[in-house]
C-alpha cells in the first residue's frame, strides 16, 4: 500500500500546480463571506431582469436557488444555499486535514 501512496501524493500535487487559478477581487470574496447566512433559506428571483419583461427563474428549494446575473442581470444563475456551501467547505477542510495527518503518519511510521 505504501508503494501507491507516494505516486498518488505526487499526482495530487501536480494537479494542484497545473490547476487554473481563479482570479477574484478580494473585496468581493470578503463581502460574500460576510453575507453568508447558513440558517436562512434564500428565495429565487421571480424573473430576470424584471417580472413583467424578463424570463422566469425556477423555484428554489432547500439545496439551491436562482439569482439574476450577467452583464444586464438578464440571466437566472444557479446558486447553492448558504448551508450547503458551509457544509461543503467543512467537508473539504476535514478532507485536507485528514490527508495531511495521514501523510505525516505514513512518513513518521516508516
């Protein structure tokens, strides 16, 4: 099993290096983090850009909702509810921590 660990680890590092980076304005990210309300269910927009002249957006549910986006706010864009985003972030953090702990354990116990 240890013969698979090192190539898998190197492959993962290679993927992280080659993965495209996401450029985002720092203020937008901070505003998004500050606006997260995991205990509320957000509602979808009725239509984008306006209920009378715009295209109707699908209804929200407990997992996702739709928000107006695009250059003229004329499109309905899929968004995850905040509690789902928080849950996915917590799972990602636990996964990364478990990988780090297991790599350290594997290196120290050899």
